[in-house]
C-alpha cells in the first residue's frame, strides 16, 4: 500500500510477500536489512510463511543485517500470541 504516501524514502527495494528467493536476491553490499509485516492485512489476511520469516532471519544473521518486523496490526495478542512472529 503506497498510494497517498508518496514520495517514498529512497533506498528501498520491494519484493513479493513470501518470496524468499526474491528477497535473498536483493542482498548486496548496500543492503542494511529487511522490513516486513509478518501478517499483511490491507488486502485480506496474508500471513508470512514460517519458511519466509525464518529464511529472512537466517539470511540476516548470516549477512549481519537487520530484520525489522512491523506488527502494528497483528501484535499485542491479536494472533493468540504476544507477537505474530511467535
């Protein structure tokens, strides 16, 4: 969801949600990390697969990158756990 929020900050690349291979292909010498919603709710409820979220975590650990999880819509117990990544 980007309409109405542009111009966006420069330096961000976008990949399809749950596309681990696409995300990993974006890693280069300029990559600082990944910012991802664990559950996307604007176009229906779409959860990140365990393979996707855990794959991002492993890649970040291997490359010294940040993994930032945006859980504003799914945190604080809304999924049955305190945080959706659990």
